[in-house]
């Protein structure tokens, strides 16, 4: 029986010929693509055992990230020139199955291919199925908070249109997750999703990356190359960190968004494009405009439909669900497993998370390495988390309250019951309405703040106990503390 296919993505023709000969000699079927046309291969090839990527792709972090994302569970081998390993970033080496120095010998390549075949067989599935599975990307927006529910609604509203979307949020909040979910929910879901980080590519190279170039356009342009707009034809182009784009490139991007046409670098042929643009940034673009670092006309062109992602500290009730999802993903990719006690989860919910979801993911992976398949207590968390103290029984109550699913109607009824219970049989305690009238909202706010302060004082500042004293859920009380800017 023939071995599964291998996809080789390489612009080095000499190396391609050598590897093709070796693979075929060992019985492998091989498909070949360049760094400019590999996207089509992922939708056309039925089954892959592994993906080899080389010839400078290690220097193109965005391209390699896209290849790894499209490969999904298919192992990716990165080929690098001998002696250049130290030039490859840790983030890149961690994202691939293995790094292989080239040139290499047959005895070295054989065990790697055998290992690749076993791994590929264990995760056998068609690439088309991988694309189909991404249609559920909205499910990756884990959380029951009002902010996440609102984002899901916004995605549903804008998905079927071609409107340009601007995603705003701090670094690490999951802007690309939202962009992919939007693409997968759109009518362009069967076409490519092409991401590019505008802040990771030098300004002088960004034009070529976006628009492509013709042969001889500049030193080193040995052949014509497609840009990201051409790669994303019919699909979605995700411009991450658009706020870091140089002003000169902003002018050219504005023209494309207006005219839907462009020329490759060094070319004079007008190319029409049918691409939906989704942009994202962690910067406040209004401030960037005032500082003359971002064009106002481009901002209005991009800001057709804004989606703002809250920081993780502003949706702490989603942390238990996020932790469970992160652990499930690690287990699915055989990267270990770990379990956290309720007390440990509560500590995580009290943390500020300056790195947002990315910081949380890194912590869970670290815990899985330190405590493989173990149970992590609050005391086992890193030192910076030890400032938070909470008892186990209290943690169990808090986590149960956090994960409980309540509809908006239930919330409204609960609040009504809270009011009724608070004043049941105590109507005489209510103040009389002054003859000149009063600002009822302001009066109730002052009353609410005073009662919350009393409850916290009686409970020594323990929010969960104060919430029980006020007959409300802890998460509701936490929101009120933020609303009134209480200092805990």
C-alpha cells in the first residue's frame, strides 16, 4: 500500500529535485508548491502525511504561521540551512513538528519520515475536512459573559456582508480568533483566509508582501511572486496590527480599499481583487491620528463595522471555560494535560492578566509541564499569584456561580426578587417622596453603594460572603463593584 502524500513547500528548485527523488525512492507520493501558491494545495490535496517548508520560509514568520494553521494536525517539518539554527526564533521552532538542517543525509531523513508517517496516520483526515471543521470557529469564542455574547451577535450581523471590519482590543485578547470566526461564518468561508502582521514586516518589504512583485523588481527578486491580496482572492485578508503600518503604505492601502485594484511592485499591469478586509490593532487609532501616525481617511475606511474585544480582566467569569478549552486543546494535540482545583481557578479569576488570553494559555502550558496530568492547587501557582488568598469551600461556591448559565430573563427575575426580598415587610422603611420631587436613579445608586459598603465591611471584604448577604450572585456584585469603582 502506498504511503500517504507529503507536501513540499519550497522555492529552491535544486533542493526540491533532491527531496523529490529521495521521497519517491522511499515510496512516498509528493506534491510540490512554492511560497506564493501553497494555499491552493491545502484545498485540492485529499490527504497529507506531512508538510515540509523551506528556503527562507523560516524568515517569514507570517507565512510559516499560516502554513502551520492550514496544516492543522498535519506535522510540519521546517528545513533550514546548516548553521542558521540560532537565527530562527523560538516561537517558530515551537510551532512546528521538527526543525531539520539542510543538506542532510538519507540515514538522518529516514527515521524522521518514519516518525512522520506514524504521526500522520494517527491524525489521518482529509484537508477538506479540516476546512469544514473551521466552520465552527465561533465556538472558539469561549465565554458566557455579556461581552462575548455581544461579539457573537456582531459576527452574526456582519458575516454575510462584505463590509470592512475593524477589530479593537489589547494584545493577546484573541483578535485573530474573532477574525477567523468572522471569515468562517461568511459566504467566503470556502476561500482562503490570509493573515499578515503589519508590525512584524519591515516597511520596505511590506509592499511586496501585500501586492507581490515582478521578476527583477529589486535585488533578490529572482522570480515573480504573488502578494497577500492575490493569495486571498475571493476570501478574506486579515491585516493584523494595522496601527503599525507605515504612512507611505497607508496611502497605497487606501487606494486598494477604494478602487479594488493594485499593481505588483515593479509591474504596470492593473490587477483587480475581490477580497474582504478585516483589520485589527491594539492601538487607539484616534490618538494615532492626532499624533499624525495614522491617516484619518484610512481610519474611516476601515472603521465601517468596529468590534471591540474586552480585556480578560473585564470578563473574569469566562476564565474557567477558557482554562477547560485550553486544556482540551493541549490534550488533543498530545501536549500534556493538567487539572486545576476550584481554589486555583478563583485565584486566576482575581488576577489582572496584562497579557490577556495569551498569558493565560502560556500559564496553562507551563503548569502542564511542571505538573503533568496532576492537580494544581492555589499554592502551586507561580509566585505572582500568591498575593490572592481564598478558601477551598468559598472557591467551590464561586466557580459554581460563575459557570452557571442564566438567561437574561432569569437575571431580570433574580434582580426583581432581590429588590422584593430586601424590602419584604419593610415598606415603612422607605423614605417619603419630597414635595419638590427627587432624582430616583441617583438616590437608588447612593443607597446601593451604602448597602454594598456595609455588606463588605461586615464580611471583612470577602466578596462572595457579601454577595450572599445581599442575596445576589457574586459575579453580579463584582460588576457593581466595578461600576461604582470600589477599592478592594
